[in-house]
């Protein structure tokens, strides 16, 4: 009965906020605006002290929500989704309980959580996240190139580990770091036009000289994360938990200051383990690839008729130096929703 009351409370809260637009206290943690969140992250990176910023994945949170409140009729649905779209395996409903526990342990050490406002997100924050931690209204890559105080500037000179399935693309794109965000909509006071989305080399170089944001120079280290979505499998591992332990051990052998993670359902748990090991981690999920100008169907407008329908948050700085993953698209990619991270 108690769990039903708690579920009802958070369900009503979501309706009040999303449908009726009423302002209710969302969580016990302080909620920071965009600039304040960027400053908070930047200062923590510069401190060199252990730190974790993260967010809940949509499918991961759905598993947590249903198992935490015993919604047994939904177990198979949420496990199907996290199996196909986030890389959890095997597709076994008995493993959802353990997954929920791993995620709850992970959020306990999170210093900043980017909010999605999905159902029961604030329940897990209030129940398991430290009250001294912060929440961010919008902690995403979309705003990085438009901010005077971007937290990415603190990466300068650091040993930055990028955990992603797209390691070769990240390494290739890092070479273009001066050009990836030149088309950000404002070139020294000059408003960019739609036609400037495809600048030739000479124009791009001129624009780059005036651009106020560039991905800073740092020592790039990459780790190719396991890609276990759908029926993609690595026979070395019986379960997602085994794969998580393996990647944790491998990552902690590397010499790095801070990790940027975009690796499906592994992201939050890996970030927590990295922080516990005395290092720093920022888990942004799928949008991590945008930091390196790597496009995907989620943002390119292809689902809606073409480039003219590109996500405006990305279109304002998209240019000819962006690319799709060079690693190619696995056959199972279309089981990940609509293959959002590939072409």
C-alpha cells in the first residue's frame, strides 16, 4: 500500500507540472540554471577532485521505476526496451531488480544530475541522491558552444578519456576541433544564414578565426565501449553486469583525469565507479558524440524529410566538418529506436 501511495504522489506531481504547468518543488537538491550548472561543473573539473555529473537514460529509468514499485505487468516491456535500445542483456525479467539496485547505488555518488522530468526521476533523487548534490535544468551538449563560460574550457590540458563505441570517429574529429562549432549562429556579432551551413574551406577558416568557442586542446584518450544493443553480443560475457565489471577494470587501468561517457546503459554506472576510484566523470549519454561533431539520425532531420527539418539546437552550429560515425552502422542498430546515433 505504501508503494502505491508514493507512486500516486509522484504521478500526480508529474501531471501538475507537465499538464497544468503548475510549479511544484521538484526535488530536495538545489536546481541550477544553465549558466550556474556550467560554472559548477567547470569549477569541479578545475579542482581535480573526484566528481560525477550524469543523467538518467529514458529506458534505464523506466526499468528502475517499474521494478522499484513492483509494476510486474510492465516488466517485460521495459526489459525489451532496455535490451534493444540501451544494451542491457540478457533479456531476462529476473535481472531487472539487480539493475535497479546498481543504478540506485550509482546515483548516490552523483554530484550533478541533468533533469529529464520523466516520471519518478525526482523520487529516485529524493530517496537516494545526496541532498548536497545539485540538479541542472538543462545540462546538455546543445548549449556548450553558445556559452561564454562553457565547462568544456576546463578540459584544456587535461587527459580526457572518451568512452564511446565511436572511438575512431572521435579521434578523427578531434583533429577538426577548431572548426566543429564555427557555425554557431554568431560570428563576432554577425548573424549566420542558412546558406552558411556549408562553408567552403576558405570561408570556414575565416569564420574559425572569429569564432569565440572552440573545443579546447587536451590529451585525447579513447576507450571503445561494448556495443550490446539488440542481439549484438560479446560471447565473453553472460550478462550486462559481467560486461560492466570488465569495462570498469579496463578503464581504471588507463591514465586519465576525466572521462566523458556516451555508452548506453553502462554510462551512469561506469561514471559512478570512476568517481569512486578518485577520478572525474561526465556522463551525457547519446549527445556525447555531438561534442565531437558526430551526427546521427536523432538530429539530422532525415526522419522528417531532410536537412531542412534538422533539430534546430544542432542546426545552428552544424557545418561541413561534421560527420556520421565512421565505424559504420551495425545490422542491429535499427532496433535502437530508429538507429538514432548512425546515418
